[in-house]
C-alpha cells in the first residue's frame, strides 16, 4: 500500500497571516508550499505562464484519464466551498456543513484531491505539502477519509483586526464579527470532534516572534529549523492567498496594528457583544 500523502493543513479565518505562514514553511527543503489548493483550476493554470503548475496540470490530466474521470467534471476541485453568511447562520450549519449532494460526489472529491496531491509531490520532489485553504468542511472530509496523513496548524488573529480588514472589503462590523466568531467556533469544534493533531499559532506571535514560532512549528512537524526559511521572496507557486505578500519581492515581516487606531469605541463594543468571549478564549482582550 502506498504511503499516505503528508499534508499540513492551515486552519482558521481569512486575513490571519496564512499566506505569510505558507510562504515561510515553503522554504523548507522537504515542504512544497502551494497555497489554497481548493482554488486549483486547470483552465486558469493553462492560461498563465507558471511552469510548475502547467507540469502538474498535464500529469494530473493524464492520471484522471487513466482513471476514467471526466476532465470537464474536474476542471476545479473546489467542491468544498466557503459558506456564505446567509448559509452560515442556518441552525443546521452551525456544526460541520456537508457540501456534497451524495456519497459519489464526496468520493470524487477525495479521489481528485488525492491524485492532485500525489502529482504535486511527484513534480516538486518534496514529500510534505502545505494546503492553506482554511475551509473547515474541506479539512473534515480530507481527515475523515483516512487517506491522508494530516497535521493541522490552527492560525488565528485578534477579531478586531479582522473587523478592520472587513471594512476595507465593504463588510459591516456585524458581518465580520459573526463570520470571525462562527469560523473560530467551528474550527475549535472540528479539532476537538476529530481529535486532530494540531498546533495553535497566533498572528501576533508569527509576525513579532517569527523565528521562535517557525521553530516550534518545525518541531511540531518533526523537521529541522533553518534560519534561511525566514529569507523569502515572491512565491509564484501559491494559489490564492494575499497578493501583496505572494507577489511582492521585497515584502517584510511586520505586524499590522492599524486597527487599534482605526476602530472606534462603538466598533469595539459591537464586536465585544458578538465575539468578545471568543477573543478572550483565544488569548486576546475582550474588546481587543
């Protein structure tokens, strides 16, 4: 029986530093950093000039054909999608939502992802793969299949920083607060429910104590830590993620505390009412 794919899954809410973490870990000689694998799309890959992903796509297509999979049905493997705010508030979705209409759809999702991960390992010649998709239901199905050797990094950030970031994207305080709170609630529920092997990391520690934080992650993954991992440049192999970090040759690791000046007392009170308890549980102040 072939060895299980070694997968490091970054779990958490968006805009919490997952792209930065993905890029740093990708500097390890045994790790291939790919970004948010759920956004893998063969049509988009075929239209750009990234030679790594083009090679992956070509080999992947051949494997799908050999296994009698319909290429048109597998153009994108984003079967496990993000849940909209309207859906996330439904009572029956407060647990781990099921994104598949039947078992065959789920089996196809697992098989397609397995082939993709194996192809990425083959092309990169590295045996540990980072998936920073963060989606809870995606992790649940990958883990529950027992097809992968999964370790989880649960990455989180102060909820008020997320609210401030949400304003820049046109979201209201209430929308961001609900999304952040429920996403972290679900993440914690999944980790406990599935008894996943995980390491909890905060954004603040990642940017302010980078060396010791990455060293602890390497220890968790049973890998050696090298300071050279912190010297990174533009990574063209990442799918999705923060484009400012992903496409910037001169990006520097530094914390962003703009939210402390930007948010009003009223903003903090609204968030505190919705997400204050979760913020405190994660080690932050109730109102930021």
